């Protein structure tokens, strides 16, 4: 280990140091001036984002091969840092309105984001576990940030208990893989498998436990039960951050680990992954039909979208289609992230203290009284559904296309039918906004409006140039080298 190793992970180092300094600086910032803390957090993540973009080149390893910075890592880092910056913008006015504003909130977002960055760099199972804990522990705290609200405390407790439970699966899985191969470093594990010196029963059991642990983070059915309650009870900016960052980190771990070291088990795991993807799409969409609370509706929606993304992961062991599958998944992650962050911005605009303003009936008349926010929310609902002229449409085209190319035609049909089911509850929101009388009252926070409208413009605008984004996602396939 030397100074050059730290240069490789310079964005991560800068973000962690900035978060620690921000905690100390915040002690001297008056309570009425926490906007300074929020601004400093945004600056820190923006600087980190610029440093990440400068590294988009050939893979560079450090710390004896335990971490690797490559196109895959940088692509996901942009999503993580972008969602972190947007979440700060969403949180600033919200925390003040709900009377829960404390400066350490912004440092916690930065620390959790640093865990997400470390997850993308991981080339060793020990680093995977450390990254998982680094990104999760701040989220447990942020979920219970509204301390006087019972729902927030409940969500924090549930998230902590189930998060610790899933970490136990990951750690036990790592132990079994180490026992089967004698290594935790990805290249050494791959070499052990190639040389046939691996104890296959232990290796297969370890892969199963790791899949279970990561499935909790990605919210696959039946490991999804924490998601609706945690999303409902946590402060809404935290929910927005979790629904994008934590989910993308779960898929980052799945791709890093399974595409790299478990490709030889693809034939054994394909039926399991096929089943996970199918039941996640079906259960997420069907249960969402009955939801009248917007936070719970979007929670089940996020579960369904995890199922869509899992479709691409099913064919990870097929060398002739894995490239298109992963690039399609990364493309969909961008579409999902922009749509989700924008949708949560509209939810924050309507939410009132005491968890009021969260029923679908509270959205009645929104399109007429606040046409820009109404139009933005309509765009997000259409993008979720996969309607043309939105980024969500192209995301589903690429995902379903990858599934068909991999020979999983029935899985693609299930995904298509699930999307048709989802149209009912997404369009229900639009109907409520434009066809039901009401007089909604929204927050006047400028940043929330800017974020919602900007995300809507990107969801529509980028859909006219999908090839550019897909090409960038294709460059991230350096993970396979």
C-alpha cells in the first residue's frame, strides 16, 4: 500500500474527508443557517463527481487488487453522487418544514454515498462487505431522523434489524466462498475455479447466501417485506435517496460478484434468478394496485422495477448476450433514477407535517392548480409505465430485448404483462391530478420545483437520444475484463 493506491480512489478519499470535516464545521454553524451545511455537502459531492468523471479510462487496480476503478464504477458513481446531490436539495426545505433540521443529516448522506462508491470499486469480498455496511449504517440513522414520529422510529428499527439480517447472509456467504477456494480476492477465486481446486458444494452454498443478502438490498420478492414500511415511515428525502442509491448499490454488488466470480454457476442459478425476477415483477405490481398512499405505492413500484432490472441479470452467464444485458440494465438504472427522484420531489412538495398530504386523493386538482408540477408527475408516471417519448420506454425496450435475446421469451412476456398491470395504478395518479376536483396546497421551496421539472425534462429529452446513453453504458462493460 502506497500513496499511488490512494490516488486511484481519490474521489472516495475526498468524499470521506469532506464528510468528516463537514461534521466538525457544522458544530459552528447556527441552527438557522443549516443551508450553509447543505451547500457545503453539495459542493463536496460535486467535486467528487468531477474527480470521478476524470477517471473514465482503462481499469486501474489498487491495494493489491482489492479495489478497481473502471468504466462500470464510474458510471454507477455518477448515479450515486447525482442522487446524493439531488437528495440534499430535496431535504433542505423538507427538514425545516418538518422541524427535524440538523446538520449531521448531510454528512450522513455523504458517508452513505461513499459506501456506494466503494461498492463499485470492490474486487474483493471483504471490500464488498465493508462497503455494504458503510452505505447501510447511515441509512439506518437517516430512516429514524424524525425521532418524534412513531413511523420513522419504526422504519429505522425494521431497516436496522433486516439490514443486519441480510448482512449476516452476506458474511456467511463470504465465509463459505473462502472455505471453498481459500481466497476472497476475485481474480484468485476465478483462478481457483478454473483450476478445479474449488470445493463446489461450499462454493454453490456461498453463492446462494450472497444472492439472498444482495436480494434484500435490491428488494427482490420475497426479500422485500421491509421496503414498504421503511419507505413509508422514513423522511421522504431519505426514501428518495434509498430508492435510488441503495437499490443501485445492490445491483452493483450483484454484477460485480456474480458476473466476475460466479459465472461458472450461471446454469445452476438461472432458474433461481428467473423465478426471482418473475415473482418480483408480479408481486410488486399486483400489490401496488391496492395502495392509496403515494409513498407505499411508489415503494411497491420500486420493487416491481427491481424485477424488471433482474430480467437482464438472468442471462449474466451467457457470453453472447451478457454485454447487452448489463448495458440495458445500466441504461434502465439511469431512467429509473431520474424518474424516481423527480416523482419523490413532487411527493415532497405536497407532503405536510404529521405525514399528511400523502393520500392519492390529495393529488386531486394538482394538474390544474400547479400545471408544471402536474405535468412533471404525469411524465414520471408515464415513464414508469414505459410509454413512448419517455426514457422509461427505451429502458424497457432494452431490458425486454436482452431477455428475448438470451432466450427468456416467457420472462419477457411476464414483464410486458406486468407493465400493463402497472399502467392501472400509474394512470390512476394522472386521473386524480387532472380529472378529480381538488384544491391541493404545496410547498413553495424553489429547489424541489427545480428538481422535479429538470428531471421531467431529462426523462423526455434524453429519450430522443437513447443511443448516446446506451453507448456510455456499453463503455462501462470494462467490468468484464
